[in-house]
C-alpha cells in the first residue's frame, strides 16, 4: 500500500508533463486555437501554460515544492477551463458538447489538485522528504 501514493503521483503528474510536452511541440497549432478563443499573445500563452504544466507535473511526481507545483496547476486549470472551454458560449450543439467535455475534463484534475493541497507535506517517498531529512541531519 505504501507505493500506491507515489504511483498515483507518477500517473497524475505524468498527465500534466505529457500535456506540457504537447504544448511545446505543437505551439503553432495551439496558438492558433488560442487566438480563435481571443487569448492575447497566444504563442506566449501556450508556452507559459506549458511551463505551468511542466512545473506542476514534475512537482507532483517528485514531491518537491508541492504547494508551488499545485499552485501552477491551479493557475493553468482555472483560466484554461473558463477561457478555452466556455461551452456555455458555444451555439453549435456538437461544438458545445465537445467544449463541455473538455471543461469537465479540467474540473476533475482541479478537484484532485485541491484535495492534494490538504495533505501534509513532505509527501512520503519524495524529494521534499529527502530535503527535510538532509536539513534535519545537518542540524544535528
């Protein structure tokens, strides 16, 4: 059972790292979509959101600077959900259904991120735990 939480962190954080990779490898396509949604400086927004995803995902996987990592994910998920997937503004039924699915797909990990905020840190089997142990040993 002790390995389930680190495995879950790897899967959950890996989801965001993979999304970051997609941001960095598809900047042009994603910037075009962002521009169609009215996002100012769409290329910068795609790269910036990719950095948030990367920092958040790696922080969750490694259990390092967890509060900052989770904040990065919140800063990605909230605006992206309400700007990019505002399904209530879409009139075409098929497009509306797609945007609603994407909106809901962002709400689920947002809920998980908010739950992770409630867990005590450092997390077991994490760099944060190693850093705390090293600091404690240095004080002895």
